[in-house]
C-alpha cells in the first residue's frame, strides 16, 4: 500500500539523519539542500516534457525525498513535523474547494479561480499578487503575476492592444539604446519582455515553455553544425561566420 511505502521512506530518512546515519546526510541544512530541491524539481519538469513515465516515476520519488528531508530537518529543530505539513495542505485544499467538500456551487474553472483568490484574501492575504515567489524564474513570475491580476479584472480586453503595447515598448527601447543609458536600456528591455509575456498569455502560450523549446531547437541545430564540421575535419573556430551560416541554414531547411 502507498501508506506503507511512504512510511518506509520516512523511516529511511530518519535513520539517515540518526546517530548511526550517513555523515553527509547528517550535515545537511535547509540552506545546503536548496540546490538539490531546485534540481529535482527541474528534473520532474523535464521528465514531463519528455513524456517519459518511468523517468517521471523516478524523479517524483527524488522530489518526495526532498520534501520528507526538509520536514525532518524542521522536526529536529522543533519547528514542525511532516504530519503538520500534510495536515496543513489537506485543510487548505478542503477549505479552498467548498464546491467539492461543502455546499458552494461553482460550475467553471474560471469561477473557481476567482473564488480561490477570494478565499486567499479571507485567509489574510492583502494582495492578489501574494504567493508568487520572488525566486521563481522571471518569465514564469511575470506570467503568474499577470494571471493573478487578470482574475480581479485588471487586464486587457483582447490581444490587439497588447500587441500595440509591444510596439510602444519597442520604440521606447530604441530611444533608450540611442541615449546609451544602460539603466534605461535595462528598464525598457524589461518592459518589453513583460509585454511579450502578457501577449503570450493572450495567445495561450506559456512563455517559459516557448523559450525552453527555442533553446532546445537552437542546441539541436548547433550540435548538428558541430557534427558537420567534425565530418569535414575542420574546427568551427577556424571557420568563417559565412561558412557556419551556410551549414546552419542547410540544417534549418532540412538539407543536412
């Protein structure tokens, strides 16, 4: 049963942190474990993107270990227990789904989003934008901030004015570049990115996913260019940009 398997993993972590446990595990703290938590999260995402169930199973296990490990660290300090973590999320899910566990009537996901934000405010949150981590990747953070603002009606009515906003930000960036003011260039470039993220939201594209796909496409093509030059017995750094562009364009057109 899942409960028995879960308890087994909890006991393993307790033993690793115990007096006769692993020296490395016993040295770890919340701070030292942050990179591993982030890495495991990204590996879960990657396995989802690759649609690899076996890899997803493995990576979800690694991520679960991180959660149990951090809860164990907190319990050792007397801060909270793993049970507290589970109880808290269970109570929150029940509280925020009164249409499932209570008598409220919600018919659509859009109604649920608005109700969710309303409940958050009732729980003491002063802004609808609370809850978006400052440490999140910037594109993701921009997307979520815009999503949350739209829930209360602070949004464009259609994608057309958003596209016009992009053009406006492009002009402002051009002026900043002409002024050679680095701080202003950075500001305007950020405004342009923010507007592009907003447009992505309107055309149902997640900017983080779109950029990820673009990066993967570039890596794939670049590595094929490298392979072509290896076959020729020539180093890329000894080639001209024109030579590299010829190979790149051939690969792009599917000729290589």
